[in-house]
C-alpha cells in the first residue's frame, strides 16, 4: 500500500521500506540528520498510513466510553486524549488518540497503521450500542510537522499560529488551498509541533510547500529514534495484547475510577496485586546497540528483555525500553546481552531526553 | 556511488587495497555504508587474529541494521583502526580513507587476483540493486 505522499518521497530520493504492508520512507538523507533536524529546527513526517475511524451518533459516547480507557463524556470539544483498546485481560489491542469533534456526537480515533484493519473489525464487533462507525483512513492524510521551528513555519505559511493551541487540543482551520484541515497540537517526537489531518488529495501540495518553507522531510527511522528518546511506547514492540497499561507504566491514560470499560476488571486486579514486571528505560554505560529481544541480566539471573533499542543521536549512547522483573528498581545496574558481550546499563525513568518546553 | 579504480572488491561489499609487502588494507564500500545508513558502532577483531577468507573480522551496526565484515582473503590481522570505536560515523564520511578497518598480512598473493576489480564490482552492485 502507498500513502498519497508516496510520489513526494520518491521525488525526494527516499529510501523506501516495507512497514506492515506500507511502502514508507525510512530515511531521505540519514536518520541522524533527520533526528537532529526535529530536535533543533523542524521536521516533516508522513503519517498517512495511520488509520482514522470516525464514530458518530447519539450512541457514540456510551459506546466509546465502554471500549476506551478514558472518560469520554467529560471530553470537551477539540480535546485530544491518548487511550487504549484493551482486551478482557487488560492487554493492549492498540494505543490511539481520541479527538472530540463534537461532544456527544462526533469523535475521531487515530490508530496505528499496522492495526487499522484489526481495530476496525474489533470496534465494529463491539458496537452493540449502535454507534455510526466509519473508516476514513483512505481519504485522510496525516502530516506531522515537529520541532521548535514547527509553529513558526506553519504560521508563516498558513497564517495561523499553532502555539495558540494548548497541548492535546486541536482546531479545524478553513484554508483556500487545502479545504478544512485539522491541526492537532500533538506528536510522537517530544519536540513540539503539530499533526495535520487533511484530505488525501490535498496532502502532496501541503507537504511540498512545508518542505519549501524549510521543514526537513523525515522518515520512519527518525520517527522511531525520536519516540524512543522520549520513552514513548510503540505498539507491536513495547506494548501488545500480552502487556497491560499498568505494566507499561501508562496508568495516566487509564481511568480506573470509570466504571464498566473492557479490561477494567483485569487492570483493577493487577493494580491491587501489583505487577510482576514493568517497562523500564535502560541507558548503556558501554558502547553498543541494544535491540529488540536482547536479554537483560542482573546478578547472573535473567530479569527481562529489550523491547525497543537504539543509539540516541542526542546522548550518543545506547538506550532501550525493556520489561524488567519487579525486583529491579530505578538506578539499578542491569546487563544487556549484546551477542556475546554483557554490557552494563543503568535503569532509568524515561524520557531519556528532556521534552521541548519542559 | 564511488568505486575507486585501484581497489579489489568482495561480494559482501568489502574493499581491499594492496599497500606494502603483501599487506592489504580492508574496509567496507560506499555502497555498503549507504545501504546501512548512519553507522553507530564498529567492533573489530584483535591484532594477531588469523583468518581465512570469509571469516568475520568485525561488526558494523547502523541504527537499523547489524552487519558482519568478512576477510577478503586468508591472512593475519596486522593492524586495526581503533579510531572507529570512538567515531564510527567516519565509516559514512570516508569509507575508503580514514575509515579503513583492518590491515591483513596476506597469506597467498594469488588469492588477491580472485577478487573483483572496480568494473566487475560496479556490475555486481548494479545487478544486486535490481
């Protein structure tokens, strides 16, 4: 599958890879340069492969409130929330953002590209309330403009200052060139900026204009190292149907006081009993590259395994997320087995790099 | 893509350069560094290691991939480029120059002639890219 921006990527000489069936740019000139552009100025990402599911009608609130972990009736217009679809065991079917388009009437769910089909099937299967569910993925493009200069670039071009938006809110901007575009003060980089939803056929024009304005095209490679530096989990790596938000330390996105959502009972149980493992950050003290699946050892015992790892372009050291036994605490030393070497690392609480504006 | 005329090449994208008295300097090609992307880690075998053609002489890691480097010919590792430990990014910047990886003392000079020359390697890379 291809996003509406595929030909833009080709024109820019991107290295294209397969990402869960999508032909996506992994880099244009290099992951490190693109990563640093986002931290220091502004980068542009094609996230059009992600899924957009519209949920509408009077039944949308009771329905969403039952399948999501956040308090949907309390969402004001134009608010964005990070949330999950959980199974009955509390395992994460997907993580997503919820957009309140019209309270009580219209919501949009933005889900992972790799899970869109599965999510859609699951959401439709759960819909006993009779909400109106519509897959808008094909006609919706998503461009992320991220970095300290993102707001200025956007304002110079479209005469709207995204910094007038609070984090985790959005607005709909009527433009002559691109029709109605949805500007969301969110992102997956920790560098600040916006995510822009717009009609697919309008996406190439906005993309190339923002590139002309100085935003650097960035591929999935930099998207991954940027999110990892912030400790943001990637579904399929760090979280999946066998891990819960409590184990992943994502309690902030679960409202345990809210009655009757799928997975709540399991999470309450786990919350009461305590978890046997937790997703932690690791910073290598020696040279090396931690990667998914590498075993973590402490005092000669296996205490867990890496779920995501790379070398942080900002820190210049190896960083990783790993599920570690509950006995392991922050600041402990853990060894990561990198092929035949045991590399020392320190257990930390992510982010590995401070987020912009914090 | 740069493929210097005077070098020898392997199918695993190493280059070899005959320097002096049966010594071969070895590194990875421009094509290889470009395919790997940003190199973040280089580990090389120790001086004195005896290797046969095709034995690993090191590991190169980029953000996205891990790749072994293999000996182009039989020999003994005479020198390793320690600078790559601290500055692995040199491999992206100057793969045929400062980012040489090891110097091998070649056992059998006749083996060198079995390697590809620049023209053959060019054709090989073009075929692989298809």
